C-alpha cells in the first residue's frame, strides 16, 4: 500500500489508529521495541494515533513488574503514547484484564450463530486424541472438522448431555467452528496476497474455562472496539491471521489492514534472536536492565547505548528510507517511513553495527549531553566526587575513542581512579635502564613547570628528547604507561594537563616501582 493509497484509505474510511500490544510476561525484547517503533512511525507519518494495549489475559505467565518495564522502555526511546494505560483515551480500558467482561458475550454470540461451540475435553482427552492419531499413522493431528466428532463437545453430544456438562463440568471452553474446504485470503502490506486452506486450521479455543479469552478472541474484539486501522506485528502471528480473518467474517466486521514484520535473526543469521542470545554472545537484547525473579539481564541503557542510536539501528533492521542515509532522527524517520519499504526476509542482528550507530551519536553529542547520560548511568556513584568541569574535560578527551558511554569511564578509568593494572609486558620491553638518567631529567621538567598546560609540556619534553638525540619511541610509550597503566588513551600531554602536576608526579614515582630493573 503506497502512502497515497494510505491517505486515500484514511480519508475515505477511518483515521489511522495502530496499537502495540505486548503481553506482560517478562522484559520487553528488542524485537518488540522494533514492532512498537514501526507502529509509532506509521501513526505519526499519517497523523494517526499510537496506542499501547496490555494483553494480560494469560494470568499463569503474568509478571507484575513487566507492564511498568514496557512503559519505561517506550519512554526511554521517546516513543510517547497517544492512548494507553497511563495515558488514558476514549477507547479504554487498555488492559485486557480490565475488559474481561466484554469478551464472553461475543463468544456466546458465535455459539448462538453456530460459528463456535462448547468443548468439555480434559487435557487427558486431548493427549489421548493425539496418541491415537499417531498410532494410526496420522502425525500433527488437529482438533478440527476431522476430529471434533469423536471429542467431547456440543457438536458431538446431545442437547441434554451438553446442558448437563455446562452445569457440572469444570472443563468448559468455547472453540471456533472452522468450516471445511474453504480458502481464506487476505492482503498483507508487507507480504502481498496470503492464502490458507481452512482444512489446515484447528478449531482454536477462544474462551478458556476460567472465563478469560484467548489471544485470538480478545485480539480481534479489542482491535474492532478500539477502531484499529492497521495491525503491524511480528511474522510469528502470520499463521494466526487466518483465524482472525474468519472471526471478522463471523462477526460481520471489516478487518484492519495487516502488515507482518520480518524476524530479527541471531548474529549468525540462523534462527530468531532470543533473550538467551544476549548472554551467549555478550550483548544486550533488552532496552533496560531486568531483574525479575531468577532472571537478570542487562539492557542497552546500562550497556552505555544512546536510545536514539538504538532506535536508528532498529529501524534499519528490516526497513530503509530508499536512499543512502543511515543516520536519521526520529522525526526524519517519520517523514521517510513507508510499510512498503519493509522487507520480507529476516534481518540479522549485527552488534558491531549497533556499536557503530552508537559511536556516531556520541560523536554528534555535546559534552554536556554526554555528562548528563553519565550522571544518570550505573557509573553515577563512580563519578559523583568529580566536578562538572573536570568530567567535561574527561569527556572531551575520550569521546572520539569510545563506542559506548560507559567506555568513557571504563577505558578512561585512569582519569578518575588510581591505576589498578599496568601493561607490564610493554613497559618492561620499552624501558631501558640506560635511559633512566633521561627519565629523571624529564621528571624534573614536569616538577619544575610553572605553566602546566599540554602545549608547554609537549614543547619542553619533546624538545629535551630531540636536543639529546633520543627517540620518541623509547620515552613517550613508557611515560604513557607510567601515568595510565596502558598504551591506549587520549593525547599524552592533554591527559597530563587534566590529571594535574601533583597527581602526575605521584603516579610517576609509584609506577617506576613496577619496572623490572
């Protein structure tokens, strides 16, 4: 569907209204964030409404902290809601658990029309059905038109038996009555025309024995009542869409437009990126830190990522603006976004690319903005004693050398803490005992310098080395390790100026003890 077609569709029928509808069963996976992002971009592109709906009907898997986590994650990314549990709106409630009284009457309406039926099968009955089918050589048997006649339901039982079980049984569910030998066809904006044979579908449960709806029933009722125009969701829901289209037909409702997004794949490109892959490969797959029960995961925020960089990275996992741009603000993405430009194939999660995006945003950020990030990071206590002026100088020295915010602290640790570890291998390789007299002379230059600036220090120390016909490679690397413990880091003399004369001299004397003489 082109932008023009969307606008025509929008003006002729109903406004664009999209929803992000996660289940609060744990932390929000980065794939869910991308789904929310694409919904947000589409809504804003067409002057529509972005809605958060919490699908919490699966009470067995419900995690109390998950809803707050979802909303905090969206806020961190700047994906602000138009309607939702905390935002309000005219189509609430926005938690399915608060809408449960709605669903039963719709399920009963389908039963009364013969489009759904009561089922009384126990879990043991369902296991036996599958086992009997396997013994007969039928693999992957479904509860459908071919098997429902041998099961315990209102289509196979007499009216009296059905009435009795409705009054006495603890296993009362309602299943869809999927017709035989029909083809269900719908147009997916990403995938084109999609067709399913009803013979491949099972009679899904739409109302559970606790009176709560399954995803399938609640999903379409809420989408209809909330006037959702486009359902933009993950590829894993594509196979369920046939059931949803059937239910729209059963109720006589117009379905929304569907767009099913490609999977985000593992770094290898083989298989869907899972929450365990982060721990396995050493990168985050959740927006924020999660510590729920036995599960603890680090998030992109705690790993030192800029939320704008993560959003930019995620947007390009399955979509592109159609030009050479890679760095785009959220507003620029809104302007360029089109569902037509979403690809069908899965997008490989490339952590190195995510780091590259983050580095670009760090380079574009002002020192004050970076300091604000650090003051609100997990390193806030580490840098609490340092003034803003000092930390801004640290940031200016380190920002071009890092890919993540936390690396300003970890890789520049020698600027905010004592040296904990020395590169002794390089130090002892570079240091020559016969040069000690010259190191003593350089130390005296440092001690006697009244104007302790990087320019003066560089001129005087390099001047001494040149005048004595010495090599920079024999002295500057050693000096760097003496003052930082490592060969890596910013300009030696700028770093010396920031550390200050007193600290440089203390480190010089302390570090010499580590040289093997």
